[in-house]
């Protein structure tokens, strides 16, 4: 049976460690320099050591080393709303221009207002409608190119930074340390698979085939 290491839950113990991906890290041999010293960090380092040491009873062969991460709130910043929803909101005006009737009905009327407080109160079903409308009829290739272009310039409304910079540095360090020890790092998300694949490859170095999403595009 393949070893499956679930690491997303550890985010809860990392108080005060939300950092931008571009932030500097302390020098030294510590593979997780931005982590607070404590039981969680020590347990992770020991787990990786024990599963990669051939003399250990818990040794895991390289071909069976798999670490699975959550995405929302674990790897990327998901507040006030998800980056993919921001992408769809930015594309919505062009969709409404082609289909003017949408401007008069909900949830598109609220989405076009760009009132984030109102948008955050929409139901999950309404948010899915907003995200589906701009993507309808797009090929995977066109979507990927469009998403990549958007990620190059779009900036978070609060932080003023590109969305690819708004990640949790401790988790990026953990991914890097796992890969350095022969682990494959997977992402399993309830978000859009195609968008997260573009984002993950550009930001985390996770290839598309190692991202599994709940829905396409």
C-alpha cells in the first residue's frame, strides 16, 4: 500500500507564520526555517527522516512516497475570496457584453457590482454559476493560456501583490523538503482543477498530473 501523508492539517499549529512567498528566509541548514520550533516541526522532520532511512522500520521506498496537500487556506490565500473566483469576476464583463441579459439577473448582477461584501454572501450554487459562465465553451488550451496571462498581472485587492506571491511560505518549504527526500507532492482540492493546475505548476512546482480537483476549469 502506498504511503499517503496528509499534511494540510498542520497549518493550524503555525501561528504567526503567514508569509509572502517572496519573503527572505533565515540562513542555515534548517529545511523548514520559517516554522516555529515545536512538536509539529519536529514531528515532520522526524517523519521524513524515518521514512527515507533504509535502516528504519518505517522506511518507504521512493516510488511509494506520496504527500498530499490541501489548497484553499493551506497553500494559497483564500480570503476574502478564492483567486479563481477573482479570475472569473475579471472575465465576467466580456461575457455579459456578449450576453447582455445576464446583467439583469442574479447572481451576475451582484458579481458585476464588484461589491466584495455582497459577493461573499452569495450561496455556493451562485458562486459556481459565476465561475462557470466565463469558462463555458473554452478549450483547455485556451483556458490555460488565459489563466497564465491573468496570473502574470492580476493583484490581490488588499495586499497589492500578484496572486502567485500570496502563498504560505512554511508550506512551500515543506513541499521542497519532501521533494528533496524523494516524495511526490500532490494537491487535492475542492476547487477548479484546471485553474489550480496552472497556478500550482507556476507557483509550487507541482506538475498538472499531480493536481486533483473537484471540478474542471
